[in-house]
């Protein structure tokens, strides 16, 4: 079956965040143990030793006996301890692998001397345990023990985790039932007594009587009819030859795959087969591309495009972010034995590609003759799909539905590697983390401090500035700096403005780049406005206050929307529930503002001297500036002798509410950072 092989990965910059959080390193063989470990069942983890302590994992059986060929359900679990990976075998008394594994949630089988003779994990996610079905050998082979190697994490694992023995069930011999015998008996006519001669009397003779004797009806046993199941529609399964005679690039969970790309090396060619599930009508396409990097641009592409009744295989080039179609002659050069089909939601395409050949490449600035990407060399492999159009010139590809997936490292097309991982984009994760810190934590705290805490700490300064002003300015300047860094990082990563593909049902994701640009502009404009703000007593000060507040609130709202859209994008690899974490933060923030506003209204009843907390009117209070003077020279003290009376809003409860708000905002921020950084 499948022999996974670890493929090299790009250095992941965001792993630093994870390591600092004491998060375990992902298991090397994320698609399971290779068949080379069948005999030892020892993980290839750079010399890490097995644990010698008692294993926390154990087997559970529904029954302790088996019949030949019987299907038996088994569980492998831990005492509240999760596991990342495993390899399980069933062995007889002499250590021979016996029986076959037939199914397991999130697992796959490998050949260990017996077809489907061992079971291993499909991914390296934490699992509470594994449930599987095993078919006993026929005939029985005596006592059988299940043996497992279980990985808690990369460096902590146990080998020889054994189950209690299951024993064969003795079945008594029975004599097959004999077919029923039906006997028919004939009763002869009665014998007539001698007749004395006398008058002639003629008596008609009675005919012979035949009597049938019928035994009890035979017992008829009816075999139960197998249940009729509806064939699975739109199902792609892993090729059985992956890891044995073919190399594969796959995305599979259990026995279901989203796509499977296989290759088999030949003397001067490589045979490819591409299979994927599609849910679109009309013209559609699937394609693979050979690239020198992880990004689209200057890529050699093979496209399978068509309808349900007509599929063609042709070549094209990715030039920048555009796909350039070749003419009929050049588009088929280097390709042979092409075929394609679309049936029951599954698109299958096969072709043979020459390892190297000269082709004429049509470029925007002219025509050039270049060599195809030489498949004797290693290249990154991309897979994409989408819809298309048809006109008098033939089929034309439209933009892909999702960003193409890319192998994490260059592929050796002479190998039989199984690649179950896709490229990661650490700069995108860093971009997301910076924006989360800037707009969930910093802005969330900075806005609350400016809006509700001007009357608090009225007699205390930090470095000559009011406390609320120092909190507000520190948070907003930090948000600006992080936003600019994140903005630069994403432009470097995508090579300019990001072209988000149109995804059916998620067209709104295309708004993420323009929203990000708008938020960045607003984040720059607002502090510039603050530099030129009028003095506290200037008649234009209320206009500034409203403008400053409006720009800040608009930026905050749009940034949260942009973060939600970004978390839904495939390259972020964030789980779907991460968006709900952001929604939870929004709900909390609204509730917190309502609580603070209500608390202020309550305290206003006992306020003997009004201080404008919102700062939207021109009262002359320098609390709006955060200091005891305007920008150029110090005016008279802003607070009169009456103002020195402690404001009711300067309460301990309100200070505790700010501390509480900072803690909750920090908790939401850390949660989102971990979700983005860790989840693959």
C-alpha cells in the first residue's frame, strides 16, 4: 500500500512563537509509519529512545475470542493522555503478522508481509485514541496478540504496547442435514372371494386405489440478502500503488481524498494521473504545474480542461499571475497517451510527459524558444482547479477557485515518495499575528482608555502626561507600527497587490486586500491628525474630536472584518472556528462598552462638577489633550479649585474594569495567536 516518506520543509519562522509557548514539535511522519519499520515497529526519530516506563495506553476488546474470518472491533486508548501517531499489528504465537485491518477512523493500512497487515495514523493531530476493525485469519492460527507503538509526541513514545491474547473459538462439527425423502405407497385392490355358479349377476369391478403418503414438509433455510448500498458519488481514494511503484501528492483524510496526483518514472518520460472531486458544471479544469519556487509565476503547466463529454490535455505557462495558453501544436508537444473523464463528480486526467523537449513559448513581448522543465531535476509541484469557458477557439481557463496547493519542498519525480503535506506560508502567519495584536489587543484597549477614562486618575501623571493619555497613545502607536510591518510583510510575500481568487459562496474574501489597504491608510491618517489638532479652547476642537473618533472607530471596525476574512483564507491554515473567536471578542467588546457607559451614567447622578468624558464638546478641559497645556505653550491650569474634588468616575471599580478589560483582550489575542501559529 502506501509508504510515506518525510519531505523536507521550509523553515517556519512562526514556529518560534509555538516553541516559546512550549508547544510540541509536529511528528515527522505526519501520514504515518513507513513499511520499512514493520519488523522493528520503532519510529525513525533521529535516535530518540523509547520510554521505559509503564505505557498509559491500552487495548480494549468487545470479546476475547475469535472465529476464522470474523470482524472484531478494537480500541486503543490512553488514561486521559492524547496520542499523535501509532502503528498496530496483530501477531500469532511465533511473531508472524496475521489478519487484516479493514477500517479505522483517521487511519490507513500498510503492507507488512500481509496485505493490510498493519495500521498507522493518517495525520499527526492529537487524538484521544483510535477505533479500528480487524479481520481474523482463516483458518485460525491460535492465540493472537495486538502489538502497538504509540507516540505521545515526537520525543515521547512507547513500543511493544501489547494487548491480552485473544483465543480461537472452538466450533463443534455438525452433520449436514439430509434431503427429505417423499415415499409413495400403492394399495392393491382387495381380493375377491370365489364365486359360486348361479344366476349371472354382473357387478362392476372397483378400480385400484392409489394413496399418497406425504411426510412433514422439509425445513428451508434462507440466507439473508446483502444490503444494497448506493454507490458513493464524488469519491477519490488513495491509489494502492502510492509509495510502492508510484510517487504521490495527496490530500486525504482516512479513505477519502480531495485530490491525488501520481507519477511513475520511465526511461525518457514520466506518467502522470491527476484525480480530484469537483462540484461545478459546464467547463472545468484541473492542472498541475512545475515551479522553481512556492509562488505562481514562470511555471510549466499541464491542463486538463473540458466538459463532461469532452476533455483535452494541453500545456500552458504561468507568466507572472497570468496563465498563457499555447497553440494546438505547442500545447501538445511533449505530451502523449492523454485521456480525461468526468464522472460522478470525479475528474480524472492521465498523460505521459517527456522529461525534456524544446517548445516555442509565446510571451507578451514576443516569442521565444525554451526547454520544458526537465523532469530529471526536482521541482515544486502545484495543483489547482477551477472553471472555464468555451468559444470558437476552444476551451479557456478562468481563475482558479482556490489558491493552488504546493508541495512543501521540491519533488524528485524518479522517486516513489508520498507527500501528504502542502507548503506553509510563515510570512502570512506573521502578518496575521501582527494584525491580531494591533487591532484586537492594542486598539481594543486604547479606544476604551480614551473614551471612558479621562476623568480617572485626575491627579496622577506619568512622565508629565495623564495616565489615560499614556495608555491610549502607547496602544495606538504600537498598533500603527505593527500594522505597517504587517502591511510590508504581506506585500513582500505576494509580490504586490494580492489577487484573491473568486470562491463560490465566499466572494466576500476578495474584499480582504482593499480592506487592509484602507485600514492601513486610516491608521496613518489618525496620528497625523492628532499632531495638528487645535488647542483645548479652539472653536474647531469639537470638529477634530469627532473626526479623530470617527477615523479610529472606522479603522477598528474594518480591521476586525478584514481579520475575519483573512482567517477564512486557505493560506492562513486557520481552523474555521477561529472566526467565531473573533466574533466572540466583538460581542465582548460591545458588552464592555455598554457596561462602562452605563456605569458612567450612574455616576453622573452624583457628579458635582461635570467633566466631559467623551471629549466631543469644547469645555476647555485639557483632559482632552492628556497634559496641562497645548502643543506649544502652557495655558493656565485647566482644572479649577472645584475640579480638585474627586470625581465620582475616578473610582476603584472603574479602574478594576480597565484591568479586567485588558486581561480579556489579552486572552482573546493569545488564543487567536496560538490558533493561527499552531494549526496546520
